[in-house]
């Protein structure tokens, strides 16, 4: 399908599940993953728009800036890509994924709509592409649920996703 901006959009099961079959789907993929991990919307609010999602987490005290936080397994990761016309960042979230793990100075992620596929990616923790993180531990504690650290002792981090 060609959208109003002339951009080709393909069908995805994540968009279908979310109710927007032919839209950019990184946020819908993360929503899908959270849903099937039995993490409720009360625990982790959802949005099909990355910037709106970041703002909702900020309002809950669960958004962390890149330079102020070391991400943990299960956290959400927000990206701000450079604009292809201006080669500048606008300070808004353009993309979202899930932190699979951190090793040394590298954050490993699982992302939907990364090159139109679900992919594992890795970034330097100080990459300017990373805008910030959704702190899953803060959200779990807010909901009165067990923390990520406790859950990790029971299963491999990747198995949760």
C-alpha cells in the first residue's frame, strides 16, 4: 500500500494485531511483544507512536536519558535518527526496540521494522542515535510486580521476549 506521503507500506502481523496494518510498525512490534509476555498496558503503557510513548513514560517517571542511565534487560530503547535532508536530529523518538542485554559498552536490542524486519541489533552505549530508555524496573515496581532482576534469576533474558 502507498500511504499519503507516497511511502510504500507493507502488511505486518504486528500492525494487524495493533489495528494499523499498513503503518510503520516498530512501536506496534514492541506492543505485541509486551502483550504476549503478559505485561499489561497498566504496567507498561503502549502507543503506536514512538514520541508519544516516550512522553507517556516520562510522565510516569520511567523515561531515562541516554547519558544518565545504564539500560537493563527488558527496558525499552528509543532512537532519534538523523534527518536524511538536514543530517540533524530533532530530539524526538523515531524508533523503538527492546533491550536484550548489555555487554561492556554495547547494548544489544531486538527491534521491529529494522530494515523492514525483526532484527537483533547492537549499539555503543554512547551512540548519539540512542535518545533514551523506558525503565522497565520502575514500571514493574509502580504496578506492584516483581522486578526485572528477580525475573532474570528464573529464566534467560532472551527467553522472556
